[in-house]
C-alpha cells in the first residue's frame, strides 16, 4: 500500500483532485509543484494512513516508516540536505491537512530536527546565532504544546519574563544569548512537566509530531468543529512534512498570508498581511500587528508601516504573479500562505478562500462577469446556508453611535449583548437565554464553543486573519478584532475603553462592518437584498425547477415571505391564528363545549375573524397559491391552565367554573401529539372544519371579486392515516362549497389535499390519491412517527446521539433520506401512479434545509415550503439541486 506521496522541484505524485486522499493542503501543495511554483519539497502521508492508524488501535500501518524514510531521501536529493545530519542540516515542518480546512483546529510544528547539537550547526550555517536560537526556542515551545500537550501559556510566561529581564518589548529585540536562555528554560520546563528530557533525536521528534497530528484528529476541539460543520470523522487527516524555509532569517525574510480578493467584501483586490523576520504562526496569532501587502491597502488602513510592495518590490511582483496565476488556475479566490527567506519567495499553501456571504456573492458575480466561471458555477459556488448572514441586521444609519473603541471590521453584521470574558461564561449565559458578546484579548481553538454561544466576538489583538476573525466569518457572526484601544482584564472581568470601565453583564454593541465598539444597545435595520444578492437570485431562479413557497399565517410573515421571493403559501397553520388574545377565549369555548350547539355558538364568533385573516392572506399573495390547513392542534396547547383562564372561559360560556374544570380535565391526554388532533378533530366535530371551509370560500370569493383575479384556495387536511378519514372531511368541505356557491352565485374553484405525515398515509398514498388532489409532506410529524421519537423531547438525547456518533445529523433538521426519505419516495410514486398530475410539496422544517431540498429535487416534488427567512436559501438550494 502507498501511504506517502512526494512533491518538489516541479513534480509531484499527487494533484489537486486528490484531496480526499492527501487532504486539502497536501493536494494543493502537489498541484502548485506541478505548476512549477516555488514550493519547498516534501511529502504527504495520506488520510488513509490516519484511518488505518485508528483502525489498528493507534499503531502505524505496515510499510509507513519505510516509505517515510524513502521520502526523506527524496527531500535530501532535492535540497542537498539530510535530516539529522549536522553537516548538511535539514529541518522540516509537520502540518496536518484534512479534506476540508479546519482553521486552527489542527496543529503545526516548525523547525523540527533541531537539538542541542544541530542548533549550533544552524547558527554556523546561517551565520546568525540569533536566528538559530530563535528557531530552536520556537520549536521547543511548539513541540511541547502540540506533541507533549503542555500548556503554551507557561512557555509564553517564560518568554515574557525574559523580555522583561532584557528590558525589551518585542520578541525580535531579544538577543541570541537571551534566546539561548529561553530555549534552555523551555527544556527545563518540559522536563519538569513530563519527567523526561526534551527529545534530542530528530527521528523521535518526527514520529512524535506525526503521531500528534493523527491524535489531534480526535482532540476535543477537532471533534467540536466537525460536529458544528457536519464533517464526518471517517475522513481522517493527512500529514504534510516539508523542508523548512525561514521567514525569521532577518530583515530580508518575512512570512505572510493573503487572499486574492477581499474576503470580507469580495472586492477584486489582493488583500493580505505579513511580518518581517517572523515565522509561520506569528501573523495569525496576533503577537505583532502585521503590515499590509499592497500600498493601496496600507493607505486605506492608514498604517505607517511599509507595505511589502514598498519594502521588497521584486518579491512583491513575483508574489502578485503567482497569486493571479493560482486564481486563474483554480478559477476561484485563493487564500495563500508564503514565506520569504532572504529575498526568495516560497509558497506554503493555497486553498479556496473562506469568505463572508457578501464577499461570496460579489466574487461569484464578478468572476462570472470576468468569464472566469459560468453563471451555473456562480450559483453553485454560494453556500445557501451562508445567505443567512445577509439577513442579519446592521446598525441603523440614523442611530446615535456612542463609540468607545474601533478595531478591524473582521466579520460583518452588528450584534448587541452582555459582555462575557470567557467561553464557558458565554455558554452559561446562553443557556439562561441571554445574548452575549464574547470579549477576549484573542481567541484560540479552545474558544469555539464560546464563540458559538455568542452573538458576536470582540478581541483586542490580532488582524483580519486572526483566529477570531477567520472563525467568526465561518460562523457568520459579527466580529471586531484587534481593537487595540481596549484593555481586557479577564481575571478581574473588566473591559476598559476610553476611560470607562465595563463589567461582565454590561451591554455593548459591535459593528463588524465598521469595526466600531459601541456602548449600550443600538437600533438596527434589516439589510437590503439587492445588488449581487439579487443577481445571484435571478440566475438561481432561472435554473430551478421546483417552486419555493413559504409557511406563513400572519400578514407580516406573508409579506416577509413575498419580499424574499416566495411563490405562494405552502402551509398556513390555522391554529396559530387562534392564539391571539382577542380570540383565545372563543377558541377555548369551542374546544370545551360539550354539545354541538355550544361549539356552534363559539364557531359563529370565530367565523368572521377567520374570514378576515384569509382575505388578507389572499390579498397579500395576489393570486399565488395559498394552502390552508384545517385545525391541527394537539388539544393541550389550547386548554386553559390557570384558575384565571378557566374563570374567563366559564364566564364567556356561562357555566360553572367547576364544571368547566372537569371538562378540561377530561380532555387531558397522555400523549397529545398522537391524540385527538389533526383530521380526528374534524371527524369528531365536523362543524369546526365546516366553519373553516366557509371562512376560506367566502374570503376567496370576496378577494377574487375585489381583485378581478381568480383565487383557487388549497384546503389541506392534516394527520390523515386512512383514506376514509379524508373522504369524510372532504365531503363536508364539498358540501360547504356548494352552499357558498349557491349563496354567492359564483363558481368556486378549489383543491382538497392532504398532509402526508404518518407512515400509513405514505404507504397507502396510492389509495389516498384517489381523493387527494395534492400531497404536502409534513416531515416534522413524519420524522416523529417514523422514528417514534417525540419531536418535542428529542433534543435531550439526540445531542448525545450525535456526540456518540449514533446519528450524524438531527433528523428533525436534515431529512433522514434513507428511512423517512424512503417513505416520501414511496408516497410520491404511489400517489402519481393513481393521479398523474398530483401536486407534491413539502412543508416540514426540512423544506428550508439545503440537503433535504436536494432530496426533494431527486424525488421530483413540485415545490418546497419553508419559513420566510429561509426562502432565499431554498431558492438557491433548489437551483443548485437542478444544475
Ligand atoms: C409537519 O408535521 O411536518 C408539519 C408541517 O406540520 P406541523 O409542524 O404543524 O405539525
Ligand atoms: Mg404535522
């Protein structure tokens, strides 16, 4: 078996298409090599080796060690250096690289191969002892943290003490002697903590690092990240081992990161940062504030530190060339890492750049305009779920801004919340229903859960590519980073800004679009959905086959749905219309009446209200289809609970409170979700269905007359399991239709259909379709009844299921395509067999979930229906499914 793939000097065994096997980083390193770009030679250990390592109880697969030796020989041949040989010293970096990029999740070790002996060789070789000791102390620090699992703060403390002792502020001001001391204190620390001396054999170091990369696939942070991003554990990670190049060899050396377009706005302008005389992680860790790459960006940022363009013009030009080439080659915005060693440029990574939703839209539209990609590709490139970010509020331009500090606009959108200073505090506050802003000096991968629990993130250190910025953009959360004017004292839980002290629980607002930090809560506005957004939507709409409707019952929801582009209402849950304070008493009267007459009295009160509800919906939807579902409440949702409520209903019904309480008790059900609800209510109390049908028909007739356009209401019967249930209810609806037609002297067009939300209905769809003119899949109940899992109680154990890998996804969020999906498929097929033109839709929550929408396209549904704010997501996902 082949576990190791080499690359270097214009050739590689892998290529970009091998990302499953080599991980994203390894595959792209190979590709860049083949393109003839300057990449330090190295090799990639495959993700399969990682999987085999876990399958074998954490031991390396047969042949791996030999293949690594051969690959080290390969590097030796290309560089003239040999691993572990002090005469011709070769140092390597060891990095992880999974299939999908997991920023900050996995670990890197640089300068590997240094020990007490080779550090001297390096000093001699580089003619610079300072550089050698700087590299060695970095290596020990990284190795201790990543491989030996020691806390990096203890090492930071040693470095901090040394700087204080030497009376300097920056790492770069420490002398060779200072750094030598740091290295030896680091080693002492390692021995104290682990009981063993720091490993001196380069070979042991290498295998320690490889093992650590594999292990980090299963560390807490990686597992959390995978769970949040639905990345399967079975992917594994690759390991990349590469000859070191040094950005810390003095003033002609540097290291940096760049995007070929602005990752925040999408603007076509190279965007990046670098540090002179620095190594790898320094830029993203926010230890020193980085410099801009281009002059334009430097001027825009008002920075007085020279740009790369000014400082190293030749290197800059070759870098720009390479960046352009890579963007053309990959036909996408790239995220690049590079190092300059004594004026020579080396590429360390390229990958498709993470971007905000706004940037993704702009870049896609512009790349299509440039002819770099097609319109189809532009549509396919946008992650539908990310559109959610654009629906975030921003600060009202008219609102007063009490600005206490300004940092970098690291991730767009604005957020208000109470200050918390730790990720655990963020989680606790969130659990109590509070909205919080996580305030930190900087974030690290250990903060993922806290960032997730927060409305927004504020850091005082770090640039646009800092951990906080990258992760917040990925999560679609507002973030302001590097707000240097703020002082955070995490221990005292205070934030000092502009002479004011803020404490835990104080409210602030951050504006991720401008980088401002504001005191208190600030008025927000909803975003404009025009420009690039509208363009992509227009392209998407021209490509999709399925229609997109919305679940809506209030006029506000219906209007929002239309403004987001809904093409009708797929589900109007009429019970939601009954909670209004002005009607709940009449609704309770209707439910608690023990005679038909009593019910009819209450229904007579509800009829005009329902009629005006429907008339308004028909008017807003202006001739678009509207599906109205008959009453479907598990009854307990409506029963009066408090003595006060009972007294109120008793008075309205003119009965004794005690009698009413008895009646309410009698209606108590052990399992209301499977109880007297859905069409069962219409069977017991047909007058309820009749009232609703009348309200619908009268409203439709009047709305049609008013607008001069025909209205064809779709009446939907819930929770049908038997064809005979549907037939019973349909007969009542048809009878009311005949009455209303006679009374108004008009012709009534309407459809009667059913929800498919019980397994029996799905299986018997062929028979039910004789009576139903449409099916709407109620996948909330269908999931509940297929799994036998209560939709209201599931979260308590489904979380455990996900963590333990029993299920990969919550089936109430993303359709279980195998099981529930099979029932949907069966029902669609059998329904169509009976009634060729039967209209098929979905109105469970899954109607707004991109993966489930793909499934709906495969089954050939006619439309999906989702909540108003998900309509744009569904339009895009439906287009992607059709492309
Ligand atoms: C469903 O069950 O999927 C559905 C849409 O109905 P409800 O959520 O109202 O039960
Ligand atoms: Mg339902």
